[in-house]
């Protein structure tokens, strides 16, 4: 079950892709598309300044539309199936070494250091981590309740039922959280643990922008554990 916020974001991305398709194919009849469209679509995709993954998704949307047309008898074949478009990454990211991660960790402030310490051992998704409020921590039982996720500032349930769980925290992690709670101005039970100062605590910090490298490093740190 994808969270509501993630559904909204995905729908917006697909709408943008559909708009690009309609702009390019406006004026083309289904018969013209059906006859020799594969090479034409490949050449068009090659001119789009998008990643391979995005181009592959555009190809898949066009294929789904063609399959829908076949179902209703508007087309006899799906020419998009012959379109060749790789979804392979254009570059492989270079993972940081354990030493580089230690240097990065030493440069972090208390909030971001607490974020890393909480994320690495629990393996939470980015949206789950940012959606945590102080009321989700039981400081007596040393547990964290994961019940929600946030995607582009849209709050919803976690992605799958398996992700909805209560996780144990060790005393060291509880101490780090309490230390951060004494310093943050957003320390009420219904406040976000990693609240955005720019938004005066009304929203959690954004996952992108200057924090994107931090979240990537969290994933790399898990692999060193």
C-alpha cells in the first residue's frame, strides 16, 4: 500500500509525462502511430533531455495506452513494444568509504547526527524517518512506533503493512534523542523530531536539497555496519 502523499507525487509525475506525450503526438492518428511508430518514438526519446529511467517510463505509458486501444478495438497491434529504451543508470554512484563517513559524521550538527544514528540501525525509509514525532517515541519502554510516512510534505501511512511496526531502541539512542529534544525549539509531543527551522517547525525537514547527500550517506553507512 503506497502512502497517500507518494501516490499524489507519482500521479503528478505521470501527468507531466502524459502531457509530453500528447504534445509530441498531437495530430497523429492511431493508424499512423500503429504503422512504424517504433523507430519514430525511439528517435523522439533520444531528443528528450531526461534520464534513461524517465524515458523508459514514458515508453511504458505509451505502451499501456496502446494496449488500452487494442482492448477497445481501436488498434490491432502495440507498436511501442518494439521501442528500445534502456532504463539502466547512466552513471554508478561511488560509495563512500568508512573513513569518509566518519569524517562526514564528525561535521554534522546535533540534529543531523541524531538523524543518522536513528536511521542507520533501524533501516527506515526516508519518508518514515522524517515523519517521526516525539509522541512516536516511548522513552519508558525504549521503543519507536513507525506508523506513517511523508512524501513531498504529504503525510500518509507507511508504504506496506510490514513497515508498520514498533522497534526497540537502545539506551544510547534514547540518550541521543533526549539530548536533541533539550536543544530543539520543537519539543512538544506533536512536534516533528526533525522539524524544519525554515518552516518554523510546521513541517519536517525536506529530504532533498542540502540534505540529499546526508540521506545517501545513511544508506551507505548501513552497508558498512
